[in-house]
C-alpha cells in the first residue's frame, strides 16, 4: 500500500480498501495497478450522473475562470449560487423556496436542527432507530445507533428515538417536539423502506403537534429512488429538506431547504444565527447547476426505475434473503456478515465495487450511477451472481 497513505493519512478503520485511483470516468474507476472497476456504489450515492460528466467539467472550468471563494456565505450575490437556488427550488414544491447552502450532508442536518429549534422555540427532537444523519455532534445526536454515540457522550439532550416504520410510536410526537428527522429510506440502516402511508401519518402527526418535519434526502435525493426526491413518492412535503452527496455531481455541496418564513429565523435574535465560510462554494454550485440539468435532461429519475427493474429481474439467488430499496438504491440481505463480506471481496477481485451499510453487516449496498448502460449493468450483475454462487459452493464444502 502507498507509504504516505499508511504514514500520514488518518484512517477510519484498520482495514481501508486502499484502492489507488488513477482516474475515473462514467461508471468506471481506473486503478493505478491497471485494473478497472465498475463503480456499483457511486462513492456512496454521490456520482449519480457518473464520474467526470462532461457538463460538470465544462461548468467547473467556466467558473474557475470567473472566481473561486470571495466571501463568507450569504453576503455577496454570487451567480452560481443564486442561479442554482432558483433552479433547484423550481423542481421543489412551492413551500420549499429558500436554500441555505452548506459543504456537506452533516452540516446541512446541523443547520436544519438549529433552524427547527429556533423557529419553534422548543428543544425536543425525535429521530429513528438505525438512522444515519452524519458524524458531527448534532447529527450524531440524532443518529440511531448506540455503538456510534457512546464514545462521544454527552451529545444533545432531549433526543428520543422511535422505531422506524412503527405507526403507534408516532403518537409520542407532541407539542414539546421541535422537529422530527427521518430518511425516506434508511440507507445506512440497510435500505429499509417504511410501510405505505407511514410517512403520510408522520407528516400529519408533525403538523398537528406543530413540530417541523425534516427529511434527510442526502442519500435518496436527486433521482436515486426513481423520483427527483423520495418524498414525491410518499406524496408529502417536509418543512425542511436536507441534501448533499449527488447534488454537486462530484463536487462537495450540501443544503437545507425550507420556506422563507421559517428560514428568516436565522436573520435576527441574533443576526448571523448560522454562518458558514465555504457553504455554497461557487465552483460546487456551478457543478450542481450542470448536474441538475443532466438529471432533468437525461431523465435520470426514470432511469433509476429502469435499473431497479433489471436488478430485480436478474439478481435472483438462493443466498439472497431479501432484496429491498427503491430505484437504484438497493440492499441485498445475505444470511450472515461473513457471507456478505466474502461476496463483496469476490466481486472486487472480479471488477465490481460494492459496499456495506454502516448499521447492517448482512446487507450489501448497490447504488450504481443512474446513467450506467444496461450492458455494463448486466456485466456487473453477472459478476455478483457468480460471486454468490462461489460463496455458496465454498460454504457447502465446509
Ligand atoms: N445523512 C445521510 C442519510 C447520509 O447517508 C449521510 C452520508 N452517508 C449523511 C447524512 C452525512 O453526509 P456527509 O458525509 O456529507 O456529512
């Protein structure tokens, strides 16, 4: 492994993949050792329009010629920010008409939680078991997995976790609650899809209690689940929508989006209630604007449903206990973490990059770029099927 990677980079596990990237293009990762991988996780749902999409490269190059960072967020009028905010809100419901840009997903959730507290004057937050909302202190406080929270206590107090998808538990949302934060599909929780009408019930309960509903679409957003945003499928509108990942087409960008009425809470008492230096970086916003054009013009949300149909049709094997998710956000549940790990490893050796989910060791993540060709998709699915068979055969031998 690269010596400087070993000596000078902070590792987040004892066993990083350590693949040395030479370049990336479309659905492919090219490694320094000459190998090619089909990227079946898109940098964890980031490269939804593929790596180095020509429209994004063009937008980035044009913005490089104009300006880079010029001022902390919100003071100057920067064309890439205002144009993108207009275009993004143009595909959202009318009540989501005001954008606060951030640099990342966790920062978007931090802003959303603060906004809900300040707007409602309440402190209580409700989140869900097996959720993932990011790793800064606020987002971690609403991330529903004890093993990740424990080393960092004390976190935010007055946070309660309810079972995801449980109708009865929603009765605990009362007038003390500032906000409820939820993912439309729990990505790190193992691609868990809630029962039908659960989100509609949650929405109604929040409205009755005067609690704001924050939908974290950091992973589900921008076409991934077969709709531009997953809340469209649920036929609800959140009070605050948080976004990141695929937003910037490979550049770092996040946002929380709400109504002007709610968002103006940050203007006073005190002014500058929430500030970021790099949020809405002009190069990232230019890239995001191009990404949004690609998403719409190439009808990539429809494409996600086409990919789902192919995956569901072809990926049939006795080791698959469950295949769940929506669009091109699919989880394969296998009998054990050991089997899941062997399948991922075998796929990697044969040219397909898959991933795990943070909270569910038995679930393999499938999240290819939405514009992957059906030919490349089929090649990858064949490699996965071969890996499943190989692991099944080796298990029988033991
Ligand atoms: N929310 C969800 C649903 C996510 O999947 C992630 C990232 N995996 C985050 C928040 C945090 O985003 P970031 O890593 O950009 O801070």
